[in-house]
């Protein structure tokens, strides 16, 4: 999906300043605005439509219904991991002045896209009124702030560089389930053994999950500084370090399931849950899939940072916005209140596998995996996820995804690197 540039489309509310005054008081567009959302309703647009992701959303909705019993939650979810379909649907709704009451957006570069396109209202006044700027980590606030204004309310923090493993499958393949891998080569040596044993070494799904794997491989081989440099032009995409990472990526892809294009992340992770695959690289929404099937951390499954990325937190955060022209801005604001609240974050994150963005949320009852994420986020260097909107704009991610897609259907490393380097050059020149 190419996100359109700044447009002059007409809006339900004209100038942003007018919207600012009206957003939290009288309804700006009335209940006849937007997609037909009625008075007292808020349509919440996400891609948490099914399975463990929906369970997370349901937990948040439960708190919303307690905190705002006069309002009705309307589920606007569009299925597809990482928003692979939802983002297209959202773009066309925004284009046609049919915004939902609020939509999910990743903190960081993806949010900047929406800000620059004039799709979302600043929430700085709400931050000041509610003291939200005291609730969230500084590093996260930086990702939702532009020119002194805050633009969304973060609901959670996910870690992307996690390997999910099935110890029983590893034992069956004669691989030590407690092995520690210093780098990708050490891990690849064990993937070979697993393949020989007739078990899928590394499960994966459709394009976006491949980009997710690529990002962790780039981080493993380049390290924090050079990985960060990919997004600001200080690391050369055409350089030898990137070539090495792409070769590792090619090798890893060779150990994955051949039906990958037809699977979304829950199916790929399920292979590890079932033991038909040994490993899966996925963000820690996978934790919710294991937990919701009563799998026990340390027994039925284990996790470790993608080899070569130990001691680094590959970060992404979901957040919620107030769209320009939202049908019932006061109801949208109520949703944002719940998202920000310690109760909302506790319930949501416990079920979602992520960790709360709100530093006051109680995490004492969170599971063992989540405790590892809390510890890593507090002490390790943090880098921005590519596949989940933190590091690069939607259009850059879209271009990388199409190069990865082409590569997966029979491309070679040299052409992939040429494509990635050309894309980076074009994007950074913008
Ligand atoms: C990410 C999102 C997560 C999770 C994941 C898989 O982009 O931030 O919350 O939903 O996609 O769909």
C-alpha cells in the first residue's frame, strides 16, 4: 500500500484548530458523521480480529465497558496480522472521509505518516489534563510526539526479536533445548540437525512475517548502531554487512515451511505450539497464543532473543488516535482514557503478551515470559521495529515488503540488496 501524500480532502471538521476546541466538548460532526456510528458509540478500528489478539482486545473492551457504561463499543476490526489488510482499508476510509472513532497505529514512523497527512488530531491538551505525559516512558513519548504535540495514546509495548521454541521437538531432533546460541551461525548448525530429523526447523508465514524475520537478522548481524543507521542513512544498504545479513536471511528462509505464503502468524506459531516446527521468530503477541492454549512457559515452550540480538529490545508499540472528523469525539476520548488507564493496560497487556506502556500498571501477576520482556525493556538498548511501523514509513515498509516477497518466490541476494539499497536511497531523499 502506498500511503497517499498530504491531501486537501474536505473534512467533517475544517481546521484542526476548530477540531481541537470541539474534540473534547460538543460533538464536532454529530452522530451522522463517519460510517454511521450512532450517538454514544465509538467504533474502534484494529486488526485484532481473531484468536489471542481478539482476546486481548476483549479484555480492554471489558474495562472500557466498566469505566464508560454509557457508551457502546463498536468493533471495527479488520483481520490480517500486522495490519496487512487493515491498513489498506483504513487508508481508503480516511481518503473518503469515513474515519472510525479511533484507530490503531504504531508509534514511530507510521504515526508520523498519519500526522503528516493530516489524518489525526493532536492530543496534547488531553495529555496535559490527564497527566498522561507522566505515565509513559520518555523513549515512547518521543515516538508519538511531533513538533511539541502528542498524537496518540500507547496501549502496549511489544518485543519483536523473540524466538519461540518447542523443547519436545528439539529433544526429538537431538538438539539441546537449553542451548544458547552466540550468533546466527551457531543457530543454523542446529537448524540443520532439526531438518535432518524431519521436523520443520523454523516456521514462518506470509510476506510481513518474512520482513519481521529479516529485521531481526539485520539487527543480529549489524548490531544496534548500524541497524539504527539503516533508517537515517548512516549505514550503507549496499555495503558488505548488509550482504552478510541477507545471506543469513536466505539461509534461514531455506529452513522454513514451503506453504509459508498461505499462513498468517497464528498458523506459523501454531506449528511450534503443536511441535511440528521447532522454532518461530515472532513478536511477543505469540506469548498470548501459547498462554491461551494453556501452554506452560519453560515446559511446553521456551523463548530466547534471536541469536545475535541478546541484550537488545527490538521495540514496537500500538497506540490509539483521534482521527480528524471522528463521528463522536467525546466517545473516542473516552476510549483513549481507558487505553491510557492503569486498569485498561493491566487487563489488555496481561492478555496480549505485551508489557504495559503505562508505568503505573500492575504487572506483578504477569507471566514469566512477560517478566523477561519487562526486564529487557528497562535495561537494554532499544531499537525500532521495521515490520511494525516504528523504524520506517508505511511506504518504505511497503517497498521492502514487495522486495522480500519477490525474493521469497525465487530471487537472489544480489538483486534483493540492489532493490533494498535503491528503496533506501529514494526514501531518504524524500
Ligand atoms: C503488530 C501489532 C501487534 C500484533 C501483531 C500481529 O503489528 O503491533 O499488536 O497485533 O501486529 O498482528
